[in-house]
């Protein structure tokens, strides 16, 4: 019995020691979030809130979330304060800026030893932002990068550190955002290359061309029992909801899928691929990719640079380029022998100009109906008010009746 009790105590002590060895992950920001910040002032943030900070920095639109996946130990006001402090700066409401917003880069470094973490704290002391108290496993990091790629916030290819920190290296960017993940077990000199390029990185950051979030994950988190950055958002419904928000459904896609049924293949491999073919990103890097993926805007428009002038072909391929479909009206002539005769103009809308825009006829019919109802109501009310007025007295009080 004493032997069993001793073994049990030893096992429990081993488990407790392994749990205590779980280190936090350090996060650095370029440019730094504050001018001077000591290590004691660096807040410790749970991984769910850190995930929202990453999503906010990589979102091309105004970011909003109900924060229902944050742990109960953190209240919503504190989580919002962390997101506002360490997220990207919001665009001014009234001031107009001719310079485009800074490109957003997230660098995830896995497998940092205690020596690597200490050296990073020494080299990047002025850029220390916060710590992730419970960094998840390497599998969770892989799924997080896959989520960013499905959102269109990360490029499909991996780049070296020297190229990834250059906001004008378009091959390493997905528009104005990028996510790169490096493993020190496979590339042990990754942080050294970053330190060698600190001056160039600080120049891009100080000029307003680039904002970087560096996440240094300890080696102890590689085999962590935490398999998700957010357990509440880890289900398929969260990923499908983000994909469906950018999916354009058209009759042409449905007809082609019915006419050519796919060959039998595993559902896990075929379903995501089928959904990805229908996803339309908010911006295209070039006019040719916009024309190809939107089928020439369904023949009802053209691809133009949203932040430039004109369509410009493929000449505008900088990080600030954003090619989208601009829909044009179509005129349909019924001809001489058609009934009814005349000419009809059709307006188009949607990400691919594949939907008929019925807003103008709707507002014409609605406005005409409201005007008619208002006129009839006004006429009936006026007639009723006139009928309620008393009639004038008998005129002829000064006329005498003849005898």
C-alpha cells in the first residue's frame, strides 16, 4: 500500500510540475502601443481575447463581435478595452486622408525556448504589448492560419522573413493583410533574421506603411491540451458562417453543378473545395483575377480599382489595389414585331453583377401608391370638413313682402 501511495504521489507531482511549466506567449507590436511600458505593466490576456485582437487587426471592414466566447473570468468591458488598445487604430470619421491605411501583418513564431523568449524580451523590450496566458497547441495555430486564409486575410503561399515584412512585396500579401507562421524547430534562425531587419521594420512602421503583431509561442505550448484558440468558435458553424457571408449564389453555379455531377470522392475533401470556388473576396489584387473569378462581372459590368482611377488593367498591383465589379445597366430592345413594343433598361447588382436591381421600380411603385393614398385621404378629409361648416343665414332681411 505504501508503494502504491508513493507512486500515486509521484505521478501527481509530475502532472503538477508539467502544468506549472506551461509558459505564456509574448506579443510585440510595431509600432509600439505605448512609448514606455515595463514588464510588470504588460497585461496577461486569455487566448480568446487575443484571437479577437488578431481578427480585428486583419479585418478589412469594421470589426464587430458579441464576445460570447470569452471566458467568464474576463468581463466584456475589459475585453473591449484590450481590443481597442492592442487592435488597429480606427479610421477617422471626418478627416480625409490621401494615404492608404497601413498594411496589417501578423507573424506567429512557434517553438521558442526559454533562451529565445528571454532574448526576444531583451531585443524587443520597447515593443512588448501583452502576454497570452494560455497559448494553445500547434494544431490550434494551424487551424487559426487556415481560418485567416479562408477569410482572404492571408496569402496561400509561405514567404521568408525578409520578404514578409516588406509591405510592397505583393506575392506575400492578400491585399493589405498577411499572416505568416514560422516554426523554430524547422527554421531556427527566424528570430535572428527578424533582429537583423529591425531597422527596416521600424522604418516601415514609423512611416505608416506597416503595422506588425509578433506572437512568440513557447515550445511548451506545442503539445498543449488546449486544441483551439476559441472552443465556442471551433465548431464548423462558425467557419461556415464566415464563408457563407462572402458566398455569391447564382443560377449559373446551380445549373453547372446539376449538369456535371462530381465524381465520388471523400466529403471532407470535396465540400470545402466546392465552397471555396463560390467565395468572392472583397478585393482582388489585379483586374485579370477579378475578371476571371467573376466571369467578367457576369457580362454586366467591369472590374475597376476601388481606390484608384479607371480599370487600369493589371498595372495597379500594389498592396493598396482593390479591384471590384462596377455594374452597368443593360438595354433590351423588344423589336418591331414584339408585343409589347419599346425598350427596357435593366439594372444589375451583387458582387458579380449577377442579380437584377429592382430597387428603382420598387420605389416608383411604392412612392406612387403612397402619393395616391395620401391624395385620396386629403380629398375625403377636405370634403368632410367643408360639409361640417354651418350654412349662411337667409339673405333678404331688408326685403318686405308685397301686400
